[in-house]
C-alpha cells in the first residue's frame, strides 16, 4: 500500500485525534508500529542512554508487577491492564526510529495539523456562542468532535502556539502571527488552569531569550490583562479562580478539584507504594486498576509515572524531560540556520510549558502526545549529536 511508504502521511494520521473506532485510534497505532519498525539502537548521546535505561526500567517494572500480582492473587483483575499500559509506555521506543525524519518536515506536519484543528475548535466556539447560552466553562464540554478537548488535547494547542509565535519572530509572515493568536484564543477558551499556567510560564521563558521577545511579552501581557479585566466574570468562572483562591477555606478544601488532588487522590496513590513497589511501582497499571482504591485517574503525569514505575521510573523520566530542554537550548545557541533556529527556540519553551502542564494532567501518558514527544526527542538527539560532532 502506498500509504505505508509515505512517512509524513503516516505521521499526520498518527497524530490526529478525529478518526477512531470506539476507543481505538487505528491510524495512531499504525504510526507507532511504523516508526517502531524503523528503530536502530545506537547510543550516541546521553539522551539515548537515558532512554535505554528508561525502557529497561519499564520492562523490569512490568515483570515485577506481574510477579507481585500473582503473589497477591489479583492478576485476573489486571492482566489486560498490564499489557495495554505497557503498550502505551512502549510508545517511547519510536525515539530510535527517526533516522529518516528531518526536524523541518516533522514540525511542519505537526504544527499545521495542530493549528488547523485549533482553527476548527475556535470556529466551533464561535458557532456555540452564537447559537447557545452556555457559560464559557460549559462550552468546552460541548466540543466533543476532537476527543480529549480541552484537558488532554490543549497540550497540542500550546505546542502549536509557541511554534507559530517563534516562527513569526523570524519569518514575519502574518499567517504565522494569525495562527499564534488562534491557538492562544482556544487555550484561553479551554478554561484549563494547568494550560493557563503553562502559557504564562512559556511566555516568561520567551521574554528572557531575546529583547524583542521581552517587548512582545509586555504587549501580550497588556492586551491580555485588558481582555481579562473586561471579561473577568466569565474568565473567573471558566478557570474556577474562586475555588483556587479559597483552597485553604475548610468549607471548600475537599470539594474543589485542587483539594481533591492534594488531600485525597495523590496521597492515597503514593501511599499505595509499599516497600515491595517503591522502586518500580505497580508495573504499569494505573490508578483505576490498583486494588481497593477506586480512583479513575491519577490526574498528574508525575504521580502517574510514580505509581506505575516507582522512584526509579520517575527519576529517569525527569532526566529525559530536562535533558530534552538542555539539548534544545544548546542547539538554539549553536544553530545559525534561520530555517531551524526558531524550532529550537520554541521547543525550549513548550518543553518547559509541558513540565507545568504535567502537574495536573497526564501528558506523555496520553499516547498521541507520547508519539509526538518521543519522535521529537529522537530527532533532537540526532541533531544534537551531529552538531556536537561537527563542533568537535
């Protein structure tokens, strides 16, 4: 089939979240398999080594988890979950299957897919504004044609926003500025507090990279401040500002989503790691499958990694995150090519933004983002190695 020979079409279909059968994204699975079949295990950088260690620790976690499930006699309840979760985890292996991908084409396919999807999300909002009487917070739940909006899919809008924003810095094309504003609009309309925090942190990082970015940050801050002031009631409702500010009020402490996470969910999940599981976790089964707890999700990428893969897993995972940011920064400093420097600049920012997004939302655990992120890291590692070798 011709489709199986077009890596960019496979990438496009693998990252889209519209076409699905039940809970399965067939083209996404096809993309994961395709890039997994292209893997070449060659350890050339520290990031390559960390990924090998991360995968190895993940395999050990799976084996120990199955052994303990047999020992404590709950294997029948979680046997399928072990396999499903491990498959999602192994999405990271595409890191080693990127030898034929260039960073320019990878980013071009990704951000235009995310950007055009964002445009249609914005059009959906405008249609709902004109035809319905929902509040801003209620509206986000009415956009169900793109699954995972906004809690999970908003991360792609964040990536696209910073990519278009940085690209405009170098290209001066109005279309890049327009797409940056469209993606910014739907992030704000999504009413997700972690996304808002990620957005603010990302632009603060941008403001330190160049003087022009600092001026643009001040302009953006001024315009956003006026908009928020005018629509404060809607903004406050959408982002649940009151419940956040009143977290320490005993009357709302346990009913707010923040109180639920800090006082109930996260302590219980971490407390489930007894001495036999503290190092490698539960073996990839998530919060919903841990016996006698009854939580549906961990609501945090970091807590999710801890309970699935233990202390060793989270240490290696954080090492991956921070090494990716460091490599992007080094390439940004070294690269003089106008066609790629904006990619490294933006990738510093969105990777930092995803650090904060992951506090209350699963990121790499979400398979679509996992495919994008580990393909990007694989390309990043390849470019870093080539640049370092040329400089040496």
